[in-house]
C-alpha cells in the first residue's frame, strides 16, 4: 500500500488548466495574478477560468447580460429565507441550504449536454451573490433588493446588500477581492467539489459540498477571525502587548502563513493597497495602521508573512459588510473556480476512491451480548 500522506500534502490528485501555484506565484489559466489583479473584471475571470482564455467584447457582454438575467431569485427562495433568517444560523449554513434549495427551481438541473451545463454554471454563479445579499437583508428585517441592470457583478452585490449603488472605490476594491479569491488550485473546497461530482452527481451537489468545506475556520473562515482580532485591539500602541500575550499562550495569529506559499502570498499586496485606500475614504485609517503594525511584528518575530485573508478583513469591514458575511463572500468568488474544476472533473472523470491505512484492532471474534 502507498505511504500515508496526512492532509494529502504533496499528493497530485488531478490535472488542471484552471490555475497553478509554481514557485509561490499564482496564475489563472496561465495569466499571472499580478496582471489580472491590475486589469481584469471579475466577469472576465469567470470566463477565463471556464474557457482557459479571455473573452471577446461580445462574449463578455453576453456573460454580463446572463449574470444579470439569472441574478433574480424565485419568489419562493426569498420567502424561504424567512424560515431560518435568525442570528443563531451561521451564514454559511444558510448559504449551503439555499444553494441546495435553488436546484429545485432549475428544470435542467440534471441535464448533461455541454450547453446546458454552461447555462447552469452561469445560473449558479449569478445566484450566489443574490443568495448571500438577500439572506442578509431578510435577517435584518429588510426587503430583498433585486439586481440592477448595467451594474458590474461586484457593484451589484454591494447594491443588493445595501440598497444603494457603491462608490467607485468600493466597486474597485470589491472587484479586486473577487478576482483574487476566484481560484487557488486544488484547495480543500475545490477538492471537495471534485470528489462530489466524481460520482457523476449534479453540479449543485458539487457546489453544496464545496460550501460545506469552505465553512471551516481553517479554510474560508480566517478573514472573519482577523476582523475579530482587529476589533479587540483599540490602537497601534496596543498591538505589541496583544501579540505578546498571544505568543505567550501559543495562540495562532489568523491571516498569516500559507501551506503552499513559502515567500509570501502574492495576492495580499493588492488587498493591502485597497485597505489603505478604503480605510482612508471611510475614516477608519486606524484599522489599516493596526494591521500594518501586526504585519511588521509578525514578519520580524516569526518570519511569517500576511496572506490574502489578512487585509481582505479591513476592506470588507470598511464597506459596512457584517463580519459573518466575509466567508460567504469568499464563496461567491470561489464558486467561479469550483465550477471550473467541476467542468474538468466531468470532462475526464474517474470516481475518487483513495485508500485508508487501517490502524485498529484485528482478529477479533463476535461475542454474544449475554456474555459481554
């Protein structure tokens, strides 16, 4: 039997053209993340991940039109949120349930042609933003807001969430966050999606499974915990004593380090820049200053560098996004990558069936219950 590799670390489980991490550099379909973060819209990234090329203007316009068209939810879905829109329900639990629920309204949910699969993927991607925004609105006792024609995907989410068109810098920041989180090779949730559909289950099942994996604090929940940490630190002067206590108690500092990046997360610098811009604009510069101080001390004392989660926390917070919405937002973006991986699994499928090393007792004999 093959050697045990806990966490499947170092194991190659799939071939992909979607994204790569080579020498600590992230690419989407061969395009450097630095190039895409500076120039691309999230809609272009969706198309790129699914087709391995950038769209023409006509293709991009068609995709934007369909994302708007499919963004409105069935009235029963809006009503459905009222059944569990309470503060004790975790946002990712709500998202997981609602993704499963919208499959009931897709008459082609089980169809298998390539064209129908693509339309289903666009439908899912479109509705993810609406599901997250609408659940939050209902939870706050407000009426859901339907998407507005002519807005970008990034702007429409903020519009549906808050009921007002975002500022240019908010749209830029949120678009950049979506681009940077769209895919990340064979991470836990992407691998979960592969496993789910490798049995030839439907696309919705793959996304539900991926959402469940992303919910965990070791994967998608890190930026929410970063914001919780920043909320506990009142000023720059409090940073060092706070970290001293954490180090003394051997507690993990969220938002730092990454298993596949040894020289730092290439995505982090863009959200750091956006954090500075948006905290300046919203009068919350102290959050950026605290973040920089934490980053400097962590680098000096541990050599560990901030990852993408660290500065995304202040970006989202500065747009008045509730902290427990941070991970569902991650899911909105990462759905584009999950769907790309699902397409690849369908195209070259073999059901996932690894082996396990048995370490339990052996040669045991059944004993009748009256003799136990």
